[in-house]
C-alpha cells in the first residue's frame, strides 16, 4: 500500500474509533483498536471490515528512536548576510525602529568616553574602532576592577563612571529589544557590502595605476632615447656635434670654400676623360669644332675660381664676399653706417664725387662762388643727372667682385648645377663606354673604331672604371646631404635659424619625455605608498568583520538552542 493509502486508512480508523484520538495513531495502535472493535462491527459495515483487513495486513513500522527525533535540532541555520537585518526583524528579534535607539546610545557613548581612567586595554578598545555592545561589556568589567575602591556602604559605586547614567546604562539600552544584535548586524552588512569592496577597489586601482605608470615610464624613456638619437643622427648628417648648433653650422659655412676648392682640385685629374669625351663626340658627330663640357673644362684648368673671373675672363682685384657671421635678426649690427653725412651736409653742401661715389645732383646758387667747388661742373641737364645716378648705383667699380660675382663657381647655384650636370654627363659616357668595351666581341664594333682617334683606341676597361670612380666621388661629395645643407645656408642665412630650431626641437622633445618619465616614476611611488597605506586598513577591517560574524553567529545560535548558524555571502 502506498503512503497516501496508509494515511487515509489511519484517518478513517481515527474517525471510526473515537478513543483512538486520545493517543497517537500508529499502525500498532490501530491493530489493537481494531481487534477490540471487530466484534462490534456489523456485517453490513463493509467499510469497517475493509479497513480492518487493510490495516491488519499492513507491515509493522519500527518505532523511531528518541535520538533520531531530535536530529533536526542540530541542523544549521543558513542566513544570507544581505538579508540579515530583514531576517532579525521578521522573527521579532529586534524592533523595526532600532535606528533611533542606536542614536541615543551613540550619544551616551560619546559622553562617557570623555571621562575614562588610564588603562592600556581601555585605550586600545577606544582607539580607532567602532565601539559596540561587547566593547561596552568589556569596559564595564574593566571599570569594576579600577573603580572597586569607590563603592559606598550600600555596595554601590560612587564613581560617576559606574553609575547608571554611564556604561551600565549603555549596556542596558543595548540589551533592550536586542538593539546590540541589530547594530552588529548593520555593521557587518555595511562592511561586507560597502567598506571591504571599496578598499579592495582602491587597492586594485592603485595596482592598475602602478602598471599604467610603469608602462608610461618605459614609453617616456624609449621616446626620450629615440628623440635624442634622432637629434645626434641629424647633427651627424649636418657634420656637427650638437653642442652649439648655430655656431657649428656657421663654422661649417666658413669651411665650405676650402672643401669646394678641394673638389675643384680633384677635377684637375679629369683632363684625359674630357679629351676622350671630346674625341668621341668629334668622331661620332663629325663636328670636332664643337666644345663639350665647358664648365668642367674650365674648372679642370682654372680650378674653383670666382664667377667674376668666369664671366669676364680676368681675375678680380677685390672680392667682397657676403658675411654670414651676423645673425639676420640682429638689425642693429646690420644697420647702415651713415658716417658723418649729417655734419657734412650742414657745413658743406657741395659733396665731391670722389669722396662719396654718388652724384646727388644738388647745387645751390648761394654756394656757386665757393672756390672749393669751382673745379666741378655740376651741369643743368636733368637727364644727365639721372643717368649718372643709375650708373653709380648699379655698376660695381672695375676689378671689384661683389654679390654673385664674388662667389665661386661651385658656390653659385647656376654654375654649380651646370658643373654637376657635366660631371654626370661625363660619368654616363664613361660608364657606357666601359660596358661597350667589356662586350666588344663583334666584328662590327671593332671595325667602327679602326678609324677612331688614337685616344679612343688606346683606352682599356680598367682605365674607364677608374675614371668613373673618380667622377662618382666628386659627384657624391657635391650632392651629399651635408653639402646640400651648407649650400642652403649659403643661399639663405635664415636657413641657419630654421635648422637650429628644428634640431633644438628634437632635443626639447627628448628632455620633455625624460621629465615625463621622472613624473611617472614619482606617481608610481605615490600609488605604491597609497596601496601600502590601504592594505593594513583592509586587513584590520577583515579581522574586525570576521570577529563581528562570529559574535552574531554565536548570539543567534543561543536563541535557537545552540543550533549552528552560518552567515552566507560574506566571502572574507
């Protein structure tokens, strides 16, 4: 028979046999009652007979031991920590309006703290921790020992510390409606849900900041090293050390004429290559009178002379080269020196042409009789005066090289570009001729050069390669990056300022990144110190929270006959 059937049968028997209600209805009792009532059951009472047969056929159930009936008392009580306050209120362990009573207790505790005896344990209890019920109990016990001498003849304490208005009253208020239990539970919930996660989050944030600052420190160090390397690499390209960029660049420009003179000297060894190219052009084009490579031929014979000498064919007596030492922004040093022009104008308005070099075309009738100016014919023709001014202002004296004429052929952009073009032209010719000589195996090419000049027939491939190497060296020296920068400085003095600013910017960026690295190190130390200050607080809070958990579990366990209590969800 199923369990449901047995229960229904027992209920029916209890209904039929009223006397069975006085004792617990069990199968053994039912059998005894049915045997006693069986003669009284009529034959027509089929229900009673059926129940009798059913109950009598049921197997006997062993009687439960008394110890097993009490096993439920040892079952643990599991309480979710987040629901602990609601659990206490629902089971009438505390009052719903416990907060107001706690405020009153806190006020009394703050007042009682002001008058405490000197005790190391009491000072430890009162320092840096939230004073709760169990602290108050311990303080009362300690005060009983320290204030024992203050009892009067009636056995009561005469000390204000032990009167009812102080700690004993606080303990009494705590015990009213189990206020201490709900306060401890509130502290536990606050620590578990807010205080501990907040400290853990702050520590995790400090660790994250340390990693981030460490990464930025490495980036700053790498960036500073990279920018410093770029600075020195750029300085190396310019041919300077970087100690004083502007001064070193100007010093390089001073050395530029000597470097160009060496290149011009190196071009003197190209006479045979030029003659070879001239002979080949005359042989192939049948125009021996046409001159090739005029600039290169001139430099090969005369060296790196001035543009004035190249243009006029005569060497200048005076060369007035532009001065680059003065910075362009210093207008005071570049200002025009007027001399004593003002004084001379006041004392003597007749200015001699030999002294000034300029005919101003000014004459005064009041001074026409001055014997100092009788030998000068000022004239009255305005057109002649205008022509004289233009010629005096635009033409340099004979034999004086100034402006572009004072520059050398390799300094002046137009002649330098022509020189480089002719070098490349000659290099291409010699390179192609070397390739042809290495592949000169067919009869046609041999027969073509049978009538060529002796200079063409007497060349070898090795000689061609040597001349090509010389040309490539000259071209490389003229077109190097350092030489290009020097030419830019020579053409525009303000280029020195731009290059200086460009290089100094790299150095400043390197210094800024180095400062950023130091700042990241400092912030990393600050985050580490903050973490070191938070970790003891977290450890202390965890210890206090575990203590609260044990106190609450023990107190609730006493209220349920010692059943074990587990506060779930603390994760401490």
